[in-house]
C-alpha cells in the first residue's frame, strides 16, 4: 500500500465557513505528524497494538445505546469544561451505562488530542470512536495506533469514493467507520459508499445551528440494513424517546453531559428517564 499523502480539496460549499479554517489547520498538523512519525513506522508496530473492540456490537447490546462524548471545547461554545479529566469522566460514563465513548482528537479548536485517546484506551474497557476531521488514510492509521476502535467520517468533507476508501482503510485495521451525514444528498452518498453505520448530525457544520428535525426528516430516508445513530442537540430523555420512535438505535451525546457537574450522573438520569 502507498503511504503518500492524499491531496485534499475542501468542497466549495464549505469555503468561508469555520470548517475551512479547521481543515486548513488540520492539514498543516497532518503534514507535521507525517514527518515526526511516518506511516511505515506506525504500521511496523501495529502487530503489538491492543485488540480492537467491537464498536457496532457494543451499540447493539444496549437500549438506549449512548455514545458518550469526551470533549473540552468546541468552536461554537469555547471551553465547555475547565476541570477536564478524560479518564475520570470516562469511568463515570462507564458506571452510568454508556455503550461507547466518542473522543475529540482535534487540537486547536476542540482542545483534544490523540494522547487523550491513548490514555482512555488503557483507562476504560468501552469501545472508542475517534471523532475528528478525517480526510486522509494516515489519520485512520493514527487512530488505530492510538487505540481507537472506530473512526468518524464526515460526508460533508468527502465524496463517495473518499468515503469508501477511508472506510475500507478503517476495516483493513479491524476498525469500523461511523459515517456522519446532515442532508439527504449526504445520506445518499454515504449509502452509495457502502456505509451501514450512519450517524445523522443535527448540527449544520456550516452554520452550527442545531435542530432535531434533521434526524426526524432523514429517518424516513434511511434504507433497511442501516444502523442509524442520532448525533447532537440531544438534551433529555424525551429527545431520546422521540428519536428512538423515529428509528434511531444509538445516540451520541456530548455537550449536555460535559456541561453537567457530574457527566456520569447526567447520563445515568437520561438513561433512567428514557426507559
């Protein structure tokens, strides 16, 4: 396999948005990472990496299945949690009944990092989703090396061929890919790429506006055989019930938990009240 960098071009629809700056920063960081730790060097030690945990299976084993997110900040909200201890939060989530963890690894805008992912690999038994702006196979390789069990692929950033290429790359390392969509066109592209684990993001990445109506609308377009995950804007057990009735089987929740005095207690309350 070639380890050459993928030439990435941002879709015109995203030019002038916050995503343009995020991707500019991300590609600069990626170039530095390739120099510091070449892909061939990472692949040489992957046989010593810990076994991949089954992400999709973990979601299917719980009702409701919550992917609890760990993030310190976001471009729209700034710093969300000052007393940020990722391992402690993960253990709270595990005790409260989370099915899996979503871990932000983007550095500049979300204050995340692959180091956090690596720490959590040894600090919890739950499957880990690397949530980032992944546009290059090297980032999939990074994710496996750091201990991820799945990666997030954002359809707004990728065409069908790129989605398929990156999903296949994740599967090559035993991981799964959660393909994120926001529009009907993105959903069609995700399905055309072969994705069967699809997340619908209620947040418009161009404007950062959030509406559960996005999930409710796309639920009617979701083909059979797809495991659907609802993402963003979920703040209550009532939201979970509404989305579950629409056909969603798992739910990615971040900001609501991270703003709570106890993320684990907030998760426990949501699960209890949703049943």
